C-alpha cells in the first residue's frame, strides 16, 4: 500500500510538471518568422518544384522542434510558398510579393534564369536568396551580396566530364549538340574545350532550339562521321528525346550530358531502354554518401510521400543553413543574416555548407553516373578545392 501511495504521488508530480511546462510554452510569446520559397509549383516542372518546397518544409519542421529566442521571444519559422511557373517575368512579381510579406530569406528559384530574374529585387531589399539548383555562373557573378547557391557552376563541372569522356570512355571523335539556351550553349562550349585539351576531336557542333527537338537530321549526319560520343547540353525531357532518337536511328555512340536533375527515376521512365549507356554528370555527391541520408529519406517519405529528386536534399540544406544563420546572427534583420551566411560553416545532409565571398559553395562536388540496366550507377565523384 505504501508503495502504491508513493507511486501515485510520483505520477501526480510528473503530471503537474508536464502541465506546468505545457502551460509555460503556451503562454510564451512567439514571433513568426517567414521564409519564402519561389519555384515552379505548377506546369511541367510542378513535381520538381514541389519536391524542393517539401524539403524546405521538412527542415523548418525540424528546426521548430528545437526553438530558440530572439529579443526574448520564441522564434517559430514558417514557409511561404509562391509559384513562379518557371517564368522570369512572373518570378519578379513573386519576388516583390515576398519582400512585401517581410520574409527573412528566400529559398529559390528552381532554375538559373528565374533565380537571376529575382536576384536584383532581393538584393535591393537586402533579403538573402539561396538557390538550391541554380548553376549558371551569371547568378552569383552579378555582384549581389545577397545571392547564394548550393551547387557548383555548370562550366566548372565540364572540367571533369570532358576528361572522363576522353580518358575513361575513350571517346576520340565527339559530336556536340545544345538546346540553344544560355545553359546549353555554355556547357557545350566548355565541354568541347576540355575534350580538345585531352586529345579528342569535335567533329560537329549543332544547336536545336525548336520546341519539337527534332534531332533526326543531325543524328543522320553524325552517324556517318564515325563518332564515339554525342554530348548534349539541354534539359532532362530533351535529353530523353535525344536518347530515344539515337536508339531509333541506331546511333551507336555514347550519350554524354551535364545537367542538374537528369539522374533520377523520371528520366529512366521516360527514356526506357534508350537510357542504357547514357553518362550524366550531376552536382553533388550520391545519396548513399550523404551523412544522414536514410533518416532524411524516411522522414521525407513519411511526411510527404513524394518523389525525391537529386536536388531535393539541397533545398533541405538551404533552409537549414538559412535558419542557422538567423540563430547565429541573433537577429531578424535580413542584412545581418546575409552577413552571417558569408561566414557560416554548417554541417548539412549534403556535407559542409559554406559560401565564398560571392556566394558560391566553397568546395562543390560533381558526380558522374552511368545508366546500366535502366538504373543509375555512380562512377566517380570529384570535389573542387
């Protein structure tokens, strides 16, 4: 009986403390701090954009479980998602709306062109912008202190891919095709330069900029030129069309590409057996090399049951490093948060996140994959120092 009496008293004390603690939290003054997300949340890139936004949402959920105070008030983060539909003009209107909403920082855009379109608006307002996917040099090359990127630069990546194509794939005669965009032209030009430096011959240089992406005439011509590889600077859906055209026209050369977002299930599904033998380079390290990947994958799937793209973890880390900068700056002034982002070194899912003076990652990584039996296999990872 005495034991039961003490046990009841102990349970009563525990319950009282729990109620007191919950009451204290409820009565604690809270300030909501808004993080903006800008990206394609509708249209052809809807799934990709929503995957990135979901990753940022997961990071915010985790951060809110470990609250801290600024000026005596508990900080509660929330994500404000805005759809730019991958349209540069719309992105500018969205950026203005986010600034007006008083965001502490922005995750986005989800491609280089939209990120560039919004960057001056955020810079004028002093709002830090961290793009998880932008890889054009121009994005951080504009001189805005508020622009940051999670990925390395496209034409830097070609240093490794050009060497790999010549030395590992033994490609001596290469046809180069681009999609007519700034991205496609840039990577095609840089890949060609590097391949030549290692002894390859660029037998042809073509651009396909029409909506239908008709590769037939080009492929018929290069097929007769005894080529070893076709390099394509273009987007995922376009690369899939090229792979299928090469299979249909029996072009035996290897398809090589450098693109953010191509290594994933979507490309495998859309390309079918035509994908086999394709060599693609992505920014970053393979998922299974990321510290904490299994937990992230499980938490993401449980919370959203949504597709994870190769860039999804970078949106997660972008949100985490932004919130870490708010905490370290001990301020809700976006300009002070920007200054802290230039100094911070954050241990994230994708590795150490740290930015140089212009907002580029200090040690970007690039991984070369090959499609084998309709699965992506990581072949080689390179890290810039």
